[in-house]
């Protein structure tokens, strides 16, 4: 459902499909215990001066896309 929604919003090339990831946050632990899945929405590789920096800047359009994707997912899930 998530991959289909991402493609609807951003186009067919926007999803890289399913991949294994050890995760970098505690939420990865929940996916193992609760048997759920995660979805990542990337901001691109051009963030400056780099992620995890208090002065990071990125294209804020990514936030709009993310909200659109999550709203559509909720609508699909709730029917």
C-alpha cells in the first residue's frame, strides 16, 4: 500500500522497493517485535551542511510530499 501511494504522488521511479535495513533508530526494534513495516521518505543527498547538523537545509517541498503520502495512506487504510 505504501509503495503504491508513493508512486502515485512522486511517480513510478520514486520507490526503490523493499530492502533490508538494520535501522538507525529504536523504531527498528519495534518492527521486529510487532511484525510491522517501515517506510522511509528521503530528503535527498544535497542537504547542507549535512544531516545531524543543527544548520542543515534541504528542499522543504519534501515535507509537502511526505504529508501528501501519509494523508493518502491514512485515507486508504481507513477506507
